C-alpha cells in the first residue's frame, strides 16, 4: 500500500528504435529549441524507467509538464512534442447583443445581495466570463465600485450668482484684482504617538493611527485668480472679527488704486455686521457670493486641497506655533513659483449640467 504524499512509480515508456534515434538527434542538434530538447530528453529518460519526479529535476520541467509530455508522445509520437497546446476559447463570443445585455444589467439593476455589481457577480448572473464583463466596463468607462457625492444648491439666486462668479473667472475686469477668499478652519495640531517609519523600497511611509492633539488654528487665504499668488494669515478662531482682521491685512497687501473683487461663500462671518462696517466706506471693494452649497465655485478651496495633501495631513506638529510656522513657510514657497488654475466651464455649461442632474435626481425618486 502506498503512503500518503508519495507518487506511484511510472511505468517504463516503450519507444521504438527509430523514435529513439530521432529523439537523440533532436537533443544533440544545435538548432533544436530548448523547449523541444527538454521534452525529448524527458521521453528518453522515461524510456529508461526513470521516475517522473526525477525526470523533472534533471530536465528542469515541472512534474505536470513531464506527465503532459508523456501523454502527447503516446498519442502523436515525436511530432507531437513540438506542437504547442491550443488555448481554450471562451464558450461565448462578445456579440453586440451580449454587450448590450451586460450594459443594461449593470446600469438598470442591482444584485439581490448587494448595492452594486462586481465583475464576478455579474458574470455569474449572466452566464458569461468575467473578462467579458471587464472588457465591456472598460470600453464604456463603467466603474460600479466607485461612488461620488453631490449636493444640489437650493439658492433662489443660483443662476444669478453662477453667472456673476463665472463671469469674473472667464472675463475679469481690467485694472482690477479678483481674489478668491475663504478660511480653512479648525486645522488640528497633531503629533503621532510614535516616530514615523520612513519610506523604503516596497514599503510606504508609516505612521501610527492614534495621535496627540495640541490645539487648532484657522488659515485665512486670498487666492489671486490671474497669478496664483496667495495672501494668508492664521488666527485662533474664525469669527467675523478675525475675518475683518484678515481683510485689514489684505488691504495693506493690495494696491489702493485698484478695484478689488472678493469671491466669498455664504458663511455667516462673511456677512456679519463688523464686515459690513468695514466694507461700507470702501467703494472699490466688492463682495461676490457663491451660491449656497457650492463651495467648489471658490478657487481657493482647490488651493486648500493642495496645502492639505502636501503638508498638513501627513505633518506632525507639537504646538500651534510650530504648525503656523510650517504653513507660512509653505505659503512663502508657493509664492516663489505660484500657479493659477485654468477655469474653462461657462455659466451655460454649468447650469445645463445642474439642470440635468436635477432631472436625474427627480427620476430616481
């Protein structure tokens, strides 16, 4: 009786004298491919009664390949050793009808046990290969695993504000500055509970999930849409009085003879009584409010994203002062080579997209 894990010895492979001469000639020939020479050598060793695992060790072939080579020789002789195995073709062909069925099922249905289809669940549902589903999804840029968030503004003056702000972006007035102004509030001063593990080949930089918190700061910033330069200051809080202090600082940084258009959102400190008192005597300073729930209209938000990704999120700081020094240093480096953002969408394009989105949201409900 054979013990577990031990292969039974293979029977000696019977070959004719002519076949043996052909095999030996192929092994010796300098023009024989390495693939064919190894298989010929495997058959010769098998004819001597050498075990399959020993043949695999001597020829460098895997044991399954040795078995397949013996089978091929038994069926087709020496000629069969040089043939490459045929690949199995998929059972179904991707016809337009099958492709349309994949699209319709993906876009209009959901699986019984989930919120969205995966390649494998849809392939099983339709009885097709997962590669077929993958090809259709790639061709039509469909990604069911992804989801993006959106919010529709209910501002009654939405269209008016869109045309106002986009008009400043696409056709700014002459001899005037257009500044996108906002604050990045509650920036946390965080220090990790253990030193960072540095970046290494094959490993990303690593940091502990827990942290020590040393306070917060708020960054007020004004982004020049033409040059990309940013004027910024940090304050402990983000009330109306801190916003007025920032506006006073901004007033010292911009030429007095230029008209300044400030694009701001509808945050209450931007409309406070203190701000109104500051703005009233300044005829050459105008506020332009973005629609409610539409912070993406303000270009400084994109700049906030850059400083967050490149410095704040992965930084470690042990005091508010240390964080603010890092912010000012990053701001100074940015202003040595500033880059503006290119706004291309017209008001009509934006309004059209919002209109279609509302129609789709209405249809979904």
